C-alpha cells in the first residue's frame, strides 16, 4: 500500500474532502465502525472523479471507473465528535486500471488516523466489459493529479 503511514502527508493529495464524523458512525465499541471508513474512501473517490471531470467523461463515452479491490489500514480510532479530511490521489495508471491512495486526517487528533488503497478498472458500461483508458482520460488524470505515474503500453 504505497507509503508508510509516517511518510504520508495531506499535502500529497490533490483532493481533500472534509466530512463530519457522525454519532451514527460509531459502534458498540465507542469508535467509528470499520465499514464506515470505506464510505469515507468512497466519498473521496467520487469527489476526485468529479473534480477531475472523469464522471463527465464517463457520461460522454460510456467508459468509466469501477472498483475492483480496496483496503484500509486503521492507525488510530475515530470517535464522535470530529471532522476528518479525506485525501485522495491516483498513484499509477495502466492500460485498464488505476491505483489510488487515501489518507484520513482527524482534526481533533491532528494526525492521520487511517490510510487506504484501491484498485479501479476501466469498465465499458454499454457492453458491460473491462475496457482500456483512452488518451483523453489519461490526460484528464494527469492534469488534475500531476504526480501520477502513467504506465500505458503502446
């Protein structure tokens, strides 16, 4: 999963989404339930796609992202009340897949409390099959997220 938790900085992420930690996010153990973290990651991922205009691209072409795999490393528990910042960046794009990293920063704790990772594949929603990213898609990612590594076969 990319960088170690001590090396990740919120400055590394082009997308930062601020979200409240709600009372209903907590479980019987008095901390945010582990599945809620995946909702936080999902919210940041969709905001990233919107900000980079990738959702618009999907509407125009029928090819867009679909989540294939995801994980989260819990570093410190979150509790209500709190506000978090969720960072999202794309680290690498290949012919038909991309990897993203996430960081969850607790304003109350003033530190990163979780890091996540996702594998996203190109999917043609018209024919319901895996696809390849187009040059235009790659350009949009590169403009929005200049540090991304592009590993596309020619």
